[in-house]
C-alpha cells in the first residue's frame, strides 16, 4: 500500500453523502463483507445516517477527519475533544482497501491530530464487545481493554437492528505520549 498521495482534511457538509456511503459500506450489508470490519452478522439496518454524520461534521468540539487519495474519499474517523481525552469513532476504510495497512496510517494521523489540536494525552473509543478481531487489532495499536461496558442502544434503529441480545460496548483507551 502506498501512502504518498494520501491527504487528510476535515470533512465539510458537502462530504456528508459520501461519508454515509463509506461508513455503511465498511460495516453493513453485503458490500461490507469485502473487508474485515463488517458488523453484518451482528447488526442489520443502518450504521449511520445523513443527520448523524452532519452532526459530527458540525460539532465544534471535534472534527470528522477524511482521508483521500487522488481526490477520492477512502477513509474517515471522528475525533471529539472531551474534557481530558479525545474520543475516536466512526472509523471507516473502504472495504476493498482494508487489510493493506491503511487503517494503521489513519489511526496514527488521528492520534497525532488529537495531540496537536487539543493537547490530549489519551484517546478513548467504544467497540462492540463481541468484535474480538477488531479489538485485537486496536490492542496491537496500543489500545487496552478496560473491562468497562456500556449497553447497546436496543430499540434505536438509527444504530442498527441487533441480531443478538447480548451486544454491549467496551471502552478501550490509549495514552498519547
């Protein structure tokens, strides 16, 4: 994988339709099965929607970081400054580009951006506890499991339609040197 032509910028409202399509393709439906980050066996329905993405884009305490190659949207992640840490979410890499090291580059840029922008010393995220392979990937990037869990928002189809009754989120943290 080459990163020479990879550029980063903050998303704008004009990016919302493309970002929704990117996030959906990375996590839901048959298209997501081309990559390894799919949640299609755990959740059906939508992962996000235009209003949710637009809210992230407009959030004054954060940004939706976009990665492009040759002007094409290929990855994104949400960064939000929350008191003493930065929150990392809405991480998506185009499914046909997954597995080639691009995710490592994106998360490293997100960590650098959080430190440079807000001076934060810790990054936090929540991951569905049942996503063992994804959690292991984050652990290899220096994130640690906390054993602190929060419930999945059952009944709120904006986050998907659960295919099992035991879903919950685990908090992962990483110090940002």
